[in-house]
């Protein structure tokens, strides 16, 4: 067997073990009875270690070198070999005992975080979070020395290949400069318009579920290769061949579940649109979380908040939720869907203030890793940064540094992906509409065909061959460009079409 | 680390991998979208091979010998070591290439069987089934030579430890002699009583589900450590720490779903009642399928078909299904629940004719393995045996040798477990009622406490320490005794209390 074929087998095995774990993780969040957590934790630990071992053997470096010395002739196979090396570097750069120590520390810290958040008790989290920061720094150092990258870049690269502090910093500096006045202007315009009429529920859960399913189907979600269920924290999991997405329902508020389903369906369409022949190999996987997020935001923020789609949604919602169409008047629905507010909680933030939440985290996580910020000083640093950058000062840590699961689970360097995704979504939607002007009229009929086809042709079908910048360059002629997001916001919220 | 501790770690890992696979198998049957079968098959294959490898390493024999040379002082640990050897013999006696070849052959044969059954087309199955028979024979030979057992005994021992053709043969001979006249007498009595009034539906699925859940709760099923869902073929899966049972619903017939839930809850109570400290070790597992089946039949056939429980069920069903109590009159319900009939399909058979279906299979599977019966002659041999032993001749193979999944999946030697379970259930129920006469009056209130406690004390809490015969001897003073089943049938169906 050639070295490359041997590698393919190992990555195949890696995929089967990882996707098994992902499936059990979906079950834990959507199906598992509350008393079975111990067993599930042990199962997931075993599977994740085996998945890691499948591509971290001592002979991997030799196999990769040997395969690279006589690379396969097929273009996809060659790109697969590149993606293999990338996966291997992230998997194998870290010594096994550090992998294990960090895995134990993050599991324990996540549990402690749940309690700490509930009780608004940062002090109880401090020792465990300190350990996670230390171990994550060590992981960053180990990866960095192998990849010739700084600690932060080495960590961020796992989530978004090619993400580098040096290019993120000017990008975020620009958003930090331009977004606050833009938000002020939006808030002033909102104030002039007065309060939007209430969308008065209750909206029955089973009717919301039927509406969500209808919209997912309209978007092209293939229910023969996926499911939609309920979990506390909505997500899109499973595997490309079996996508499990979840949402949650609030009888008082159908918009959040509906837009949540559209968001997760955006992720799901990406997974379902990956090249089937390559699903189980690195080159067949989504290359990074920024690009993944771009696909959910393309659907949720870009397409579904257009006046065209909101018009369709007003009608569909009235029908599915069995309420009077007058109650779901387009104007009321739009003002709720497009409401902007300086607020505490990132996951509830609108698209205009959201990047400011990310900047807070981008600054703080780098300071934590470098040691410039001591973990014990995180609460006050977080409040100060929120006040300075978002413009509101949280009164509690629950509304502050305890709100997100990322740091307790060691996911330092992940946050920029959200804003990379938002920017990429702005670029892709503008390019899609320019290339296929019928997309907007299609959306007014709840028809996503044109947009989905554009996304498939320009993003999904490439699998993991290109990074975000390359995908954007090929599709739009430009790499990641914060201008696109700013232009989009000015146009949508201020009717300012300058530059577009 | 001592050899015994090393073994414990390996069996722990084996359990975590096996239970992960079982969980994914439950998902495949209860949740998975139809288009994801390829991925799931590959995931299950990988996990089952890894589970096998965890306890089949080349050094296992040495480790076992070394642990046995200085056995642990604790009684449970010592019994665990015995159970480990047993698991290892079944896992490791078969060469890896034979394990893999058989696994591939049975997967492929099971798929072919589904189509063959649907189309009543045995010819299409013949080549694959022939291969499965040949490979299974080789597995039996490999195990048999290690265990000093015949091919059939070596295979049957995997499902029911200690099951031997030499003791099953006289047992089945007795049932084959005594059951047919007993069935004739029951049928004559049934004819004299005339037709039972119909239980006229439709009975709404969600109401049947609520009734099933109510009954499972009354039985003591712990919904914080398990779930009840729907699948085409009802089963009890998952793991002792997270029991996933399923049922199916027919709007025209609520009795089959209700009794199905009670059956699976019997299995589930056994799993949930296993000693928690030992769940992940061999000594903490159910020792064999005969004993497992005894626990489902103890609940479904023994307890739930007593006049006492049927009285409770009539009331609960009227309430949950929202139908007139007069329609669910005890007499009508009883006659449906206790209907006896010579019929084609084993899984639909009543308790009086069921062992006859098993005898058909016990005879034929031995003949297939020995080569006395060629696989191509299976259809006619099956029809002949059905006619001779059950008393009805199937017109089709779908109603004949294609009805069961066991042989296509290589499960030769499994069928006797069903009748071992039925006999054991008769013995255990009689002993339980003798020991705790209040059980019957409790059942008339839908209260399973006494029976569950008896089952827990005499069966569940022992985990895998004793085989079926030992469990029965300790609980009832006798090993497996077909008299108990015959006595039970005469008493229930003919009001004949002689010998009891």
C-alpha cells in the first residue's frame, strides 16, 4: 500500500470515530436522559482519544513526507494531502500528556462554569479557569513552535486556517472605530420611528416547529439525511452525511426559533453540500469556522432579514402559527427582526453591535494568553471593555465574563470566527445578488434556490480545498473585507447606499 | 499495575466502545434519517472491531493466567475474573480474519434478507445465507475447539452460558410431546366460549404513548436513566446506565403496544437493576439472553396477563385512551390478551404455541450447521417442520423461513433463549407469588413493587455472577424446569390447577 493510501485509511478511521462522538454529543444535548451524563462523558472521552490517536501515530510524519515525495496525480487527492498535514499538525503537535491534561481540565472547568454562571460566582471558577488558561497557553506554544506561529495565531489557526492576529487587529480596529457612530445613528433612527407594535403570543410550540420545518425544507434541508430537534443551546451537529440540527422554542417569541432554524439550516446546507466523494477525508470537510459561520449568517442575517423574505415570512408565519395576518404585519415583523440595541449578551446581540462583543473578547483573550491580564482580573477587565467598546457596563459577571462557554472549554482564538463569518456573509450575499438578481424576488416567494445554488457553487462544493480568503477572492474578487459589512449595515439600517 | 487491574481497564474500554455502538444502533432504529445508513454502518463496524480488539490482544491469555494465579480477594472481583475469561474466550477464540469475513457476510446477508423477505424471494438470499452458514460453522468450530464443545454448543453458549444441546433436546422433546394436545384443549375451550367482542379503535397514538409511559413508570422504569421511543422492530437497547426502549403503535390495536412496552420494560428493569458499581465490567452484565428474556416475560406474560393486572389495565386503558369503560370490559380485554392460535409468525405467537415455533428453529439450525440440511432445502424443510410441529403450513417463505432476522445475521443458537426465558419466567413468577402473596393484589392496583423487588433480589442484583440454572436454583429450589411452563399454561388456559 502506498503511503498516501495508508493515510487515507487513517483519516477515514479518524472521521468515523469523530463523527460517532459527534453523534453521541448530539444525543447528549437533544435526547439523553439527565441521569446518563457520567456514561456519556466516559464514552466521548474514549472516542475522542481514539480519533486523535488514529492520526497522531509516530510514523505519521514519515508517511506524510513519503506521500508528499510522490504526490498523487489527482488534484483533489493532492489537496487532500495538504489538508491531511494540516490536521496532523494540529493533532500531533501537542504531546499526549498535555492533550489529556487539558481535556481533563476543560471538562472539569466547563462543569464548574455552569454552576458559576448560574450563581454569578466567578471566584469559584478562578482556579480551574487559571489552569485552563495555562494549559491552553502550553498547547499554543507547542503548536506555535511546530508551525512557526505565535501562541495566539497557532490557537486561532485551528478554528480558522490562516487567521492571524496581524491581519485581524487592523480589521477589528476599523470596526471598533466605525461601528459605534454607526450604531448611534441606527439607534437614533429607531427612536424616531417609535416603538414597534408587539408580536403577541402565545405561539404554540408545535406550530412553531411546523413553521421551522417548512422553512428548512424551503431552504433545501434534506430530511432524509438530517433531523431537526430541540436542545437548550441550539446547534448544528452530527456529520455531513447525517446532519442533526436543533432549536429551542419560546411560546412568547416565535421569531427567535424561526431565525434560529434558518441559521442552523445555513450550517446544515453547507455540510450537506460538501462533495460527497470526499466526506470522510480532510479535503471534504469545511475548512474553518469563519466560513461555516458565513453560511449560517448568509441565510439568517443576509437573506432572511431582507424586506423580500420578511414579506414571505409574515405570510407563512400567519398561516403556520394560525394568527391573524394583521398581527404579523410586515412592518412589525421587520422592526422586531432588525432591532438594534447595545446589550450584554453576545448570543442575543444584533448584527450591528455583535462585532463589538467580539472585539471585547479578542482583546481580552490575547491579554490572558500573554499574561498581560491575570485571570483573577478578568471580571473587571471584561466590564471595563464592555463599557468602552459595546457601550454598556454589565452589573454582574453572569452578564459579563461568565456568559460564554468558550474560555472554560479552552476555545481561545475561536471568537474572531464569528465576525469573519459576518463579513464573509456580507460579501457573499452582495456578490450573489449581483450575479443573480432574481435571488431577491425568489426570496419574496420563500424560494432559496438561487442563493443556495450560488452558495453551493462558490463555497460548499469546494469542501476544504481553499481557506476563507481564497474562497472570497474566487467568489467576489476580494479577500475578507470589513467594508462589505459596514456597507451592508449602513444600507440596511440607514438606507445609506453610498459605496454599494 | 497488577494483571487484574490491567484487565479491568481493558474491559472498561470494551464496555465504553460497545455501549457507544449500541447507542448508535438505537439511534439507527429510532432516530436516524433513512439516507444515513452507509455512514452508520461504517461507524458501527469501526466501533465493534475496536471493542473486540480491546479484549482480544495477544497478551490477554497471559494476563488472565497471571490474574488467576493470584486472584483478587474480593468475591465480586473473583467472579469478575471468571466472567472476563468467558468474554475473552468468545471474543478471542475466533481468528481476526474470520471475525471480519463473517461480519461482512452477515451485514450483506441482512440487507439481502430485508429485500428477500419483502419479495418472498428465498432464491436471492441463498448464496449469501450459504456463506453465513459456512462462516458461522467455522466460528463454532473455532470456539468449540477452544472450549471443548460441539459447534452448536459453542455457538449457543455465547447467548446463553451453559446452554447445551444435550439438555435442550429432552426439554424440547417434552414440550413437543405435551404442548400440541394442550393447545388443542385450549383451542376447544376458546371455541366453546365463542368470539370475544372486538376492541374497536382507532386508539390515538399519543394516547397509547401516554398509557405506555404510565405503565412503564408504574413498573419502575427510571426515565432519568432511559427513554421510550418508536421503532419498526421494538427492542430494549442502549446501556444499563441509559436504557433506550422502543415500541410501535397501531391505531387499531392498543394491546400490542401496551404489552410491548411492558415486555421491554421488563428487560429495562433488569438492566437498571444491575449492580451499579459493576456496570462496566463483565460481572455486572446480564449473563445470558435466556435470563434476559425471563425478565421481559415475567412482566409481559406472567404478571400482565393475570386477571388481577388485566383488571387494572382495563381501567387505566379506558382512562388514558379516552374510551368507554364498557368497551374495555375485563372479559373482552382478557380474551384478546389470552388468545391462543396456531399461526405462522413467531413474534406474534401466544405463549402456548411459541415454544413450538422455537422447536422448529432448534431442529433446523442444528441440521443446517451439521450439513444434514442443505441451505437450498431450507424453505421446504421449514414448511414441513411448521406443519408437523406447530400445525400450520406456511404458503410463502415470508411466512416461513424468511420471517426471522436471526439466521441471516449469523445468530445460530439464539432461538432456545426465548423458551429458556419463558420457562424461567414461569418458575420465577410462581416462586415470587409463593414468597409474597401480596403481589397479586398489588398488581390489581397496577403496583409492581413486590414483583420488581423479588426480581431485583433474586435476579437483577446478582449481575453476571450466576448462570440461569444457578439463579433459578437459588430462587426456586430447582434448575430450569419445563414443568413450570406446562403447569402455568394448564392453569391459566384450562383452569387446571393440578400439580400447582
